């Protein structure tokens, strides 16, 4: 009954339907049978294992008005074909129960439908087994090792010219075909960038090209800190075990997943702060809508799995507060940004004459030092902010009796040869 014929239709990969008409010339009992021989799925990554197919079978016999003719089965007869197993050589033959299906029919024309659908529970069960039993699936450590093996560390410490040379033009990064694994032009080493991503990278190169900003700017430093506290970053590492559960490093006191005791409870670090728009406590708290489209939670109410799943970069201005270097960077960039620029400029001076002409031999703006070091036009902003450090610096620069670590140093203002 209902072998493959011109009336068959296939819906995607999930379902096969077949329809045929059955003419009855004489009233009486009619017998319907259905048999199916299932097949195995084998895979080289699943040695000695076979996955047998599991289906949901539905058969209906209706009259011209659509009324079911199968006694006690208003919606037709439905049965599951096969069971989930991984044994090679198991039973694959199926017969409809009852066999045969007996129906008493009057004279007329009847419609017989068969629908064979892949069992969705079997799909999930087989997927779980496939992930657990597959010998080819890499672990997170495997991916990390492969990634690090391909990292070109020569880009570390880029200067202005090498940064722009490495980056190239936007047209070097916007080929979607090379970035698509399904395309024949796919290149696993190709670096694809959106226009916004390219503009950010170019801006970072431009930072290196500013003579006054040759070191790491506060914006770049902040970006580096934020990357550390994103899921998977230096201070936000986790693993997913074979059951799909998140394994957190709750003993690392610098991790956002650290689990200290607060009062009488253990509270994961990332739950210990509130997340506001732009990280501003005066702005509204950030609310996340879960997949059901109804449930909402504040970020600090999310489980670790939810925190990773729904993570958004807008949380970073709040999350960065957990970084162990946040207080230091915030102090430097808020109070000493000028001193950082001053220091970055010094780091870019390659000869003594330029340092002398720029007044960098007199960072404390002292009027009493000997020529030619007495230029007073370029005081280090550090000493504008903190006058207590002036005496310490000048001890290093001019005080011949000052002994550092029990040794006699060359004091710039008294011992350095004339330029």
C-alpha cells in the first residue's frame, strides 16, 4: 500500500507524504498493509556505532467528505517506527499494527493518506549521543591551541607604519566569499571586517601616528580591559562540560565568576554590581528580554549560562569595574592623562638634542639648575598634580649627596656632559 508514486511530495528533509484514491465497487471488508525497512546511519567519527532511523507514521482513510473510515481513529492511525539505538545489526523491518488493517467500506471512492515524519525527539537524542560519542569533535582546549598556533605575534608592538601596512585597505577585508566556509573561495586565514570594524582598526593605527600619543592611549587601554572581562576573556574564562553545563573558575579572585561570601551568601562577582546604560549609575538599569519574549531580568540576575548567551557589549562600561586594573587605569586616565601623554612623547625621542630643545631635561621646571638644562617651558604634568614628588625627582637629578640603593649615580644636572 502507498509505494512511492507520482503523488508523493517531500517537505524539506522532515516529512514524506503520499496520497492515493481507493475505489470500492462492492461493499465489504477491505485490508490495508504497510511495511518499511529502515536504514542505518554510520559515520567514520562514530566507530562501531550505527544510528537507526526513527519515524512517526500516520495513515488515514477518509470518504469524500473527509470523515475517517478507521474505527475508533478519528484522525487516522499513528504509530512510531523504530526506537533510538546505536547497535549495528538490530531489527530494521516494520509492519503496521494491526497487520492487516481491516476496514468495512461501502461502495464509493476513498482517499488514503500516508505521512512519514522524522521523529523530533529521536533527532535530539541522536544529536546528544553524536556529540558525546563523536571522536572527531575538538575540545575547547583543542580550539585554543589551534588558534594560538596560528596567531602572528609579529603584530605585537606595532608602530605607525607597520600598523597601517598590516591593516591595508578596506577592500582587503570586505570579500564575503573568502569569509564564507560554504564558498569555494573560502580562505580560513582571511580577515573579514565590516566597515565599522575597519574604521576602528584604522583609528587605532592613527593613534600610533600621533607624535603626541605614541604610547597606549586611555581609549585603547580601556578597550583592552573590557576585552578581559568579556565571556572567554582573561578574567572571564569558563568551560562547557560534556553535559552542556558551565564549569566556572570560582576560585580565581580576579575572575568575574569568582564566588566569594557576601554576608551569609555566595554571590558571583558579576552579580555584585548593577548594570546601567553607559555604566552611569544615574542612567536606568539594563534589562534583558529572554527568548520567550516575555520574561525580563536585570543583568545581575542572569545565570552564568544566560549571562554568556545574552551578553552584549553595552554591559562593558559597568562590567569593567570588576577588572583588577580598573581603579589604577581610571585614576591614571582621569587624573594623569597629561602625564601619560608627556611620558609617551619622551618614549618617542631618539636623541639628546631633541630632549634638550623640548625642555625634557627639566621636568620639574626648576629655575636654579645649570645651563643648558635650565629650559623651563615643559613641566611634567605629574608634578602639577603632585608637588610632593618634585623633591624626589630632583634628588635623582641634582643632589650629589643623594644615594640610591647604596650606589653613586650619575646625576643628570651635575654629571651629564654638555650636549
